């Protein structure tokens, strides 16, 4: 494991801490631990009766965060945020707040051997959890042209998905990130090769598919909402439109669950709102933060509060 140079700036740290409204004796869960930047700031606000649980699938993140939070009332668990029901079963009490930072960490992007980035030549991997069997190599070399095009279009919102998928099929086997990046560049028309890099959306799409990042997100949010104490806060940071859309729609459905026809003057379905959306519009990083951390440019923070 490469832990010595683990570096990840906690995005919108001040905004997260402000919106979580941390109680000294509260129980909090950081579902995407990373290097522990958000978690440490939460832990610093807790008293001796407060506690923090941190989840991450990445063993390096768990090791680094454990070192960074030594001395705090902090419990790390190598698990996915979708395992929240299991975590609740282990501790037997509801939570005062949840945080999800759904971005890939700078450490993951900047460690060549992890295979996340088109900037380095490395084996096609992209696993956040090295125990998982599915890798980027499996997808790139094993999926059909139709399956590849679907992943690249739906998860990367790439308009040249079919051309890229066709090029991948034609050039297989593909074993490294640089090989994949180069064929994507050739597949995308030069007239459309503006910023960001032509491979950005395809690499994002494959990473999402490898790690199942969107598969259980809505259900995870619903489960966490059920496990919040009344008055508890929920903060979620997203980095692309697919994640943000799921968060926005799920928050909205929990805040306004009524399924009655619009022409009925009052609700008769009996569905009661469980959340109140605090951030009617997403919260964005300040210009000062963007100057220090350009990777935060696509970040959005949404906040909700448990009301019943």
C-alpha cells in the first residue's frame, strides 16, 4: 500500500461542518472516509460522549485515516456506504449526521499503479476496493461493443460513445491506461477535442462501472434517511451530474413523497415527508477554495434534515 504520500484536500470543509450542525455528544458517520479530512474536522467538534464512524472500501484510506484520527473517538470500518443497515445493526442506535463525499480521491487519481488516470501509463485497474474481482481491464477487454457504448454514454455522458466503443473493440487487447487514452483521442473528432481531455468522460464512465458507484446510491440515501435521528443532518458532495441528479431527486422524493393526483386539493395518500431539504440549490466551493484546489470545481453540496 502507498500511504506515505497520501494527500487529499477535503472539499467544502467549512460548509460541511457548518451544515452538519454537530452536537458534542452526537453519533456521526462519514460514509466516504478518504484521507479523513472531513472526519477529523467532525471529530474535533465532538465531546467525550460523541463518536464518529468512518467507512471506506479502500484499505489505504482506512490505514491513513486511522493514523490521522488517532486519539479521537473514531471507529474505522472497511465497508461501503451502502452497508449502512449492517453498521446500524452493529451499533444499535441511530445517527445525528451523515456525510458522503462521492468524489474519487486525489491519492487514487495521482497513484499511477491504481490505474484511475489517463495521465499515467499503468495497468487498467480503477478498483477502489482491491478485493473486488471486476477491473477496468475486464470491462475494456471483455464487454461487447454495445455494452461499452452504453456504459460510456450513460456514465460518462460522452456523445462519441459509439465511436469510442468501436475503437476499443477494434484495438483489443488493451492493457494500459495510456493505450486506452490514445485510442480515445484518435476516436474523438479533433474539432471536438476541447477541455476537458477527450478521455476524461470515458475514464469516468469505466471507473463508475468498475466500482458500482451509482447502483445503490438512491437506496443508500433512503436507508440513511431512515437511520437519522430527528433533527439530524445529511450532507452529500457530488462531482458529476449523474450523482447530483440522483441525490437531488432522492432528497426531493423524501421531502415530498405525496403521490396524489395534482387535481386533488389535499393529500389523501398518507405519505409523510421524512426530510426537509435545507439547500434548495446546491452549495458550491468558494473562489478562494477553487484557487487552492482546482479539482473542487465540479463539486456540489446538498443538505437535508430529518423531520420525522
